[in-house]
C-alpha cells in the first residue's frame, strides 16, 4: 500500500506562495542553524509527486534538489518531453491521484511526498493523504496561492506534535482521521 505525506510551509494567513509563485518571504526565513526536520521526513520517501507550479519553481533553483524520482502532475506538461538534464529524474503525468498511487504501487513505492497546493488539495479531496507537516511562517501575505481550497466534506485531523523554533516558525504534524 502506498501512503502519501505532506511537508510544507505556509504564511500565517495560509498561503504557500504569492500569486505569481514567489516564495521570497519563505526563503528569507530559512535559518540554516535550525533543523526543521526535512531530511528526516524525506529519508523514507520513495517518490515525490508535485504540481507544475512547484516544478517550475524548483527549476529556478541553482541545482536540482531531489535525489528521488519526481512525478509532475500536469495536463500542460504531460505531452511534452522531459528536459534532457532531468531525464531519469522526472516524469510528467496527467493521471488522477488514485491512478498515480496505483502506478507507483506497481513500481513498489511505499511512501510518497506530495508537494504543491493544487496537488495536495486533489489528494486531500480523494482522502489519499496520511499526514501533513505544516510549518507556519510568521508573516501575513494578504493574498496568494492557498494551501487549502474548497472541499466537498470536512477533513478531520489529529495533532501529533507541535514545536516552535527560535526564528518564530511553528511546525505542526497532523494525521488525517477521516
């Protein structure tokens, strides 16, 4: 069975990026002396599934940051070739969350990191997220790309842990119960 897991940062008012995708507000708060647990989180993940917006943001970084295979869910990119430098590292797909998990199970995947607002929302709507680690950054953006969108039902969460950091970040780990 494949389980999916979220590890993401949000502004205090619930945005993961500005409307144009900019995450300067987050990068300015990155304190290399603080261990926010990403290395421990990603250590047991077999795959990363992200949306086009997250993929395009990662492409602006100096180097490709992932050492696991990445599946980008995008109708726009699904019929385009993977860039030469990312062949063997990235795949494009337009499949549904359930189909993606079936495909990954067939490849012997067990634990998958889900990233990107719309992708997280689609997996949540289908009840396919096991747990969420949310790091809240003490900044109000006023508008932007929300982490959560419209839902067809309430999604109950159980708080597993919460901790604060000297930089002001607060991290909460939730298990989905519904």
